[in-house]
C-alpha cells in the first residue's frame, strides 16, 4: 500500500461506516461502498473520520473496519483517522493500522487546547508517540474541535515535523488560509499537500486558491472528482458548471447534525449501502427531510441533463 506524501492530490473520500438497522456493522456494505468510491474515481479513501462515526466504534471494530477496507481497496491509499483524547490509545491504533498497510493517519487536535504553545506541543507529542516514519494528516476543523490553529502555528508545526505531509483544511472562513499557506511556501517554507473538507461546499474556490484536492464525503463523489480534475487542468469554468448542478444538495448536506443522515440516505438510495442507519446516538432523516432531499435530487438530475 503506498504512503501519502506531500505530493498527494485528488479526492480522498471520507468513507461512511455502514450499519444494519439494528446497529451492527454491515460488512457487505463496507465492500460495496469501497467499490463505489473507487469506481467513482477516488484517488484514496479516509476511514474512521468524524463523519465515519469513528467515536461510536469499539477499538476491535475500528481495526476490523480498517482491515476489511484495506483488503478491498487493494493498492489505493487509505488514510485512517486515529484522533482521540489520549496519546496511548492513539499510538496503539496507529501502530495497528500502519502494520495492516494504511497510507497514513489523520489526527485532529483534542478539544481543550487553548494556546498556540499547547497546539504545537501536542503535535510534537503525537509525532514522538507514533514515530516520525508515519505520514500524518493534520486535521484543521475548529468548527468541531473548538481549536483554532493560526497560520503561524501551522507553519511552526509543518517546519518542525516533516512527517506531517498533509493538511486537511476545513477552517471557516478558510480560503485566505489556503492562499497564505501557499504564499509562505513560495517564500521557502516546506510544501505540504492541502486537501479540503467541509463537504466540498467551497471546492471550486479552494482549488483556485491552490488546494490539491478534497478530503471529504458527499453522496456523489464523482462530482468532486470531476471538479478537481477540471480545476487542476485549468478549466475552472467547466468545473464550476458541474459543481453548480450539485450545489443545492451539497448545501443541504452541510447542515450540522443532519448532514450524515442526508449522505447515508443518498448512498442507500443509490444502492451503495443497504441501510441509511446511523449507530446510536444518531437519528435517521425525518420524512420532511426525505421529501426535501428527493426534490433536490430531481432538480439535480434535470440540471445535469441540461449541462450535458
């Protein structure tokens, strides 16, 4: 399995974790959803992320999901989320998934870090715990972690730890942050890969600012693949046209607390997973939400027909 590097690019889809209606892991749907992401053109996968319901899994379940996904993904790089409040558990999970063949691990800062010094020290401790040979994705998602990371702080972490090869960028507002990171690199700072989250809602603009791709989920990952490929090739107008056809659903899926239900409903409707169920605590999309999503899907289909 190839490791992620500072040159990694494209779309690394954040994978959902499929469950049966009674909350058990749906192993058959793990295979089908992995196949779907790869057939959609994904350059890699990221599992056990926040939208993968990782905190709801036991350690043994997390390892089982990782092993099955790695086996199904074959030579496609798979990043594994290992974030957690304690470094001992983080280190143990990292060693296990890297031994299985993971391409790297993703680490978000734990809630509770308040100062730049604490954030810098935390990532130094992470690298010390897991080893400097393990490629790391630094997840910058203050909307969820409540840990804002400044440009200067990111720069110090990037310079201090070459094993941090990628930034998962999902700060709000974040476009200026991408520009500032690339400007710093132009002046001599070490370059890292930047893949963006937030459900892809700013994807065309992020690519124009210098992002290397997306690391997020959406019920139609083929859209993200097309947008990233077209934008990388310099065809920004066509990328925007395709993105615009999906934008209402992208926006709808961005609702806090509802987004995963929307995403799983769409994937189940497309036959990718057998059930839209989330493991408790987690609620299915209510009837009014289902009706709204169905309306958006119908409009999306018409716009794509007109576009093509």
